[in-house]
C-alpha cells in the first residue's frame, strides 16, 4: 500500500502539469507578498485592526482562489487512474499479491496525500507571510488545508469513478469543471435565483434533490471562512438573516459530501474488483 | 499438489457494440507440475493471453475455476510466489530501470533494503542492463524493455513465472541468454509457464506443450513424445539389397519398409542400429542414414490445419 502511494507521488512529481501547478502556487504566494506589503506600510495598527485585516485578506483570498485551487489539484491528478488502467500496466499491478480494493484505495489516498502536502505548502506559505507581515498569529487559517483537502477528496472520488468507467482523463476533468463552476454554484443559490423564477414544485424538488445529492466544494469554503471569522455555523440547515442579509452555513454540506465520497468510492471499489482487464 | 490447476475454464467475451460473442476459451482443463517448463502454443487470437490473465485473476472466467499452488486464484494470496511478464508490458515511463525493479519488487512483497538491492544488481547484471540502471526507461529500446520486464518477473525469486512472449523483440544473442536463464531457473525447481509463437525456441526449452486453437485445447504432451511420434529413419545403401539381406532386416523389424536400395524403419534407435549392424556384417555399404523427425513447427501447422478443417 505504501509502495503504491509512494509511486503515486513519483508520478505526480514526474508530470509536467505538476510544474504548472507549483508555478501557479508560487505566483499566488508572490501576489500575496506584494499585496500584504501595501497594507502594512500604512502604519502601526492596533492588534484588533490587524486581526480584522488579516481575516479579511484570508477570507478574500479563499473566496477568490478556492475553486481554482481545487480544480488545479484535480487537473494535476486526474490522469492517475486512466494511466494506471493502461494495458500492460494494470495487468502487472493486478498480478501482484495485493487485493484490487487495496490497489484502488492506495491510488486514491496517494492522490489525496499529494494534494494535502501541496496545500500545506501553499496555505502554510500564505499563512506565514500574513502572520509575519501583520504580527498577528492565528492558526485558524491553517484549517483551510484540511478543508481544501477534504473538498478535493470528495471531488476526486468523481474523477476515480469516471476514470474507471471511461478510462478518460478529459471526461473526468470536464465533468469536474462543470460540477465545480456551474452546477454546484447554481445549486447553492437555487433558493435565491431559480426558485424565484419557477414555482413548479417538481422542479423545485429536483433542484433540492440535486443539491443534496452532489458534493458542494464551494460550501467547504464558506465553512472555512466562517471558522476563521469565528462566525456561527448551523447544525443542519443554512439560513439567511433577512435583516442583516448575512448567510449562515450549516454542517450539512460537508456531511452530505462525505457521504457522497463514501458511496462513490464504495461503488468504484466494487466496479474495479469485478472488471476484466 | 499441482502448481497450476484448471477446471473446465470457459471464457466468453462479448463485444461492446456488436454484441457478438467470442469464445476465447472452451472447456479448458489442464495441470502444470512443479519444475516444468510448460509452453502454450497457438495462433494469434487463440486465447493464450486470456488463459494467463485468468490464472492471475486479471480477467475472470465465465465458468470454471483455477488454482495456483492449491489456492483459488480469486484469493490474491495465490499470487504471492508468482512472477509475470505481460505481453506489451508498460512500466511507468518516469522511472529508471532500477526504480522499476524496486517498485515492482516491493509490490511483490519484497522489503526495501540491502537484500533487495543485491537482488536488483544481480538481475540487472544477468540481463546486461547494469549500465542502463539509472536511465529513464523512456529511453530504453524494445529489447531492453523486454529484458527489464523479464528481470522484473524474476526479481522476487518466485516459484512460478508466467511469461507472455518473453523473447519478443530480443535479438538472437539475447534470446540465447534468456533460454539459458530459464534453464537455470528450472534447475532450481521453479516452474515456468510460457506463451510463444517461436516454435523452435519452445522446442528447445519446454518440457511439455499444449496447443490451443480458437479456445480449444487440441493437443497436449511432452515435447519429446510429440515430435518423436513421427520418428522415421531412412537408410540408403550403395549396393542393391539381396533377398537374404532383406530377410535379415525383416527379422529385426517386421514392419520395415524395404526397397531396392532403401530401408525405412520406425522401430527406434536400437533396432535401427541392429539393422545397420546386420547390413554391415553382410558386406552392404551404407550411403546415408537420415532421421525424419517432425519439428514442433511441422506438428503445429498440421494440427492447426486439421483442426480448422474440422
Ligand atoms: N478484452 C477483450 N474483449 C473482447 N475480446 C477479447 C478481449 N481480449 C481478448 N479478446 C478476444 O479473445 C480471443 C483470444 O485473445 P488472446 O489475447 O487470448 O489471444 P492470444 O492467443 O494471446 O493471441 P496472440 O498470439 O495474438 O497474443 C481473441 O479472439 C480476442 O479477440
Ligand atoms: Mg497473446
């Protein structure tokens, strides 16, 4: 198992896209250094001010980059499954005394661990920059490492299942793109946008159903920013306060997303264990 | 206990779009014993690769069962002492030769350390790949890849090795080396299962062969028996044979075919020599003695032809 995970790392590091991945991160980090410089030259701030500023920068950064980071991570790891399934590779892998579920799970964990470490690198750097510049050290921002990894893990289960069934990296990426940038944002605002346009109960039900069915990487971000800003999080249902027009996120989305992950991976393992290669 | 044991294996592939069915294996039952080099022969598409894949649980049979070392192949533990060289194998191209061996060695259950490194050195040396060990395998030639694949299949010192077209793309010298290596492995009591088209090669190294055609097992037996079955010797003499000499020859081999200056016998080496002694003691001069052995290739072509016309 460790061997497969280790090799997945090697594969990730050997790929050209990996270089792009880290260049992207390096640019993000450089931009942060630049921006934060401008903020802190304004003079000596009180601790409370700098705390607020840091929180604002962190929230702003996560809001802008969250989906992009997840999508980049998916792109850089999407080919693992199809390349593992190539003729001449998969035969040899299965001929080893390792059970098929173990092969697939190791591959999956390898990708997740790879992204986790990348997140440690990216978010850790940004956190370090912000803390050094502001003098305000608050580790809650580092929670984004875990939440990003979890959001990736959920979306990657989709890559796995599509990779297994179609053996196509491109299809897996396209589906994820659609989910992250089109469907999920749309479903998240369904109450505000779609339901104000349509009154049909069945349509509403379908959208609600889809909303609860699909994972919601974007809402992981809302959870993270709420945690950073010390806001309240509802247990089951997100709510909107009409007066202050503040949105309160609930734990429901991570819970349902993790369920989605488990179901998807269970099916993938089942499918992989039964298939002829 | 048999090393390989199969019971009525059937494999039917259904083409995805045409719904057409291909019978890749038809009621295939056979065993392989410890220490044998077993060769599986057959034309393209006969089902050879399919059989190996079923034995390694890469593909599942439609019906029937298979065991390795007495363990059902559905249990991945059956593959603990097994090595495999797939046809057209593909290693991760970003690894070097040495890393490939390390990776697959560990997957086979070897633990990283000096023992494995020693074994890797040994295998690379055996395959003449030592100078390429730190080169990315992207840059390997076909024959080098094949040798690396072989090294991989033998690395963990398995008791059973499946080789699908092992000498594919390897030059004659390399092929000879591979044959020697296989013989050496066999001498250590290991079992080898080999798929090949190169019949002369199979004839040189295999103890037993099976011939597969369109999923049917059409002939199986020891290589010696299969090729000896048609052992015919022909003796040509300088002098015309007298009645007296002909009688003496018939006394040795009653079934001998006798012509004016020719004797054909299928009675084996001892009787052949008896006939020769008798001819010489009667002052008959011999011109040539020819052995008509059918090669495995002749046998193969005959058998396949016969099967296809049926
Ligand atoms: N995945 C598959 N799907 C459908 N049919 C297949 C599949 N794999 C093999 N076949 C069919 O099964 C039959 C046997 O194929 P197999 O690869 O076992 O032949 P082979 O004896 O190894 O041939 P070769 O000497 O060319 O390697 C062929 O008719 C082939 O078309
Ligand atoms: Mg084949």
